[in-house]
């Protein structure tokens, strides 16, 4: 069973449905359970999401987890230079406490799957708490944040392969909440800065094909490491998971933030509307 964790609100229900349809369509031999922290979804939103269990034989269950903990994050820093951020971006910190499974794959809802993810989900993490893909902004945020580290890389928090036991043993949620409060003045990338600070040297780098981000898609940035550049070039040719990060959402049709992979999103949105229907 592949355990997926997601956060959404009513505004992004269609986006999440499109993401789930892409996962289910491309992984017909895998069984999925979707665990959703729902930020005040309507009954209609929940019915549409739950309909996937009737449409797809490989969709075993949709679990809505609510947001009873929301008050913990009231007033958290949501000022970002590269995207519109909501308070519920921090809710991903709660999943290992709410879902009693050995392993979770957290995915941002603005991601599209194009291939098999079994190898990703069963990736050996060794002694690491999570697996993640390096941020393709290739920024030296740990030094900027003043975080001591040996491993000099910074990950994108849109995909987190989580060992829930290790996460809870190390009290990562509590550590992250404290960091979020104590360093609100220097956090520029919200939960991502927070998680990188508390998980420095405790995460495994995953193949970039599992989280191809907008700066790489638009050829804005490249790694200083030749091996990483080569891996990113291969990933860009055939990404397994496309992540429309920052302002480069697929519905942007003009200007510098148009995604070169926007048609891939609409391919799966079309399937979603045909099978699930519109609101």
C-alpha cells in the first residue's frame, strides 16, 4: 500500500484531484491510500475526492484528517518572495503524528505524476528521517539561516518521504514548531526553511526526477555540482513527478512564469473532469 499525504483547501480541490488522478492512472498495479489534512473542505469537495474510491480499483481509501491543530500555526510567517503562501502550508508537519503508518509520501497538491512511484516509495532511507529532492533553486539557505551542517544541500519540501517512527522519535513536529516561532523573522520559505533547519544532515537526497521543479523546468538555475547537473538534465527529459513551484502554476498563460510542462497538467485535469465531474 502506498500511503500518500496531502493538504488542501476548497480552492485547490480540483488541483489535488488532478494530482491524484495522475498517480492512479500511471500506477494501476499499486494500491493507494490518501490521507488528507483538509482545511475546511465543503461536503461537495469531500464527496468528489471520495468518488475516486469508486472510480479507481487501486484507490483503496480516502481519509480526511481535519485541522483541529490549526491554532498552533495562527500568525506563522507566510510572507514569501516567490509564491503565494497560506498558513496551511505548515500543516504537513502534523502528518507523522496523525497517520499511524511506518512510511508516508507527502506530496504538494500542485504536482503531476507521469510514471511509476513504487521505487520511490520503497526507497531505502538508511538512518535518515526523510528522503527529499534538492531544491532546484540551488540556494545556500542553511548558511543564510545560520544552521550548523556538514551536508551543504537544501531540499524542496513539496515531496517528503517520511519514516514516521524516526520522525516521532526525534520529535520533529515539536522542533519545527519551535523553530517556526523562534525564527519567524528570517524564514523566507516557511515550512521548507523550517524543515531544512531541523533536519539538516538527517535527510537522504532522492533522484531529481521525482520532484522536477519550476526553476529547472525554465532553465533558470543549475547545480554547481557536475553530477547533480547531469542527473537534473536526465530528470528534465523524463520527469516522474512534475512540481509547479512558485508562481509557475499551470494556469498561468502569459509572462515569465509560464510552465513548459503546463499541458501535462491539463491532460490529467481533462481525465479528472471526465471521471469525477465538475463542481
